[in-house]
C-alpha cells in the first residue's frame, strides 16, 4: 500500500539539510531502485524551484510499504531526523487516484 510521509522542518533548516542531504537522497534512491517510490521532494519556503537561502519548509515522500508500521519505521530512520531537520513527521496511508 502507498503511504504519504509528510515532514515539517524546524525553522532555518537549510544548513542542516545540506549536511544530511547525501544520506537522505541515498535512502530515497534505494526506494526508487526497488520500484517503491512514487514521488519525493521538498517544499520550497518561497515560490521558486530554487529558493536559495530561503530554504525549505518540509518534505513529502509517497512510497509503497507493507504496512503503516513499516512506513513509520522507515520515516523514523531518515537522516534528516538525526540531523535535526524535521520538527514533525506524519505518516498516513495514501490512495492514489490520478494519474
């Protein structure tokens, strides 16, 4: 089943994000290689694909997991959590209707 992992950053998270980004992306790439990743990306803090020093306010990952517990466990191990990027992470079942 698909699950949406919606994360909210702490204020001024850009420096923390930059430090943990390679490890964060490696985990997403592993999901992609397994055919389980639907989409992933950050929420820019301003209306731009490249927000510069404004940074980001959070992230969204939609991926396939066997259970809510598995999705939560995967989310709990995100390098951004260890680095202090995320203030809050919510994991919910997700039903893709389109496309």
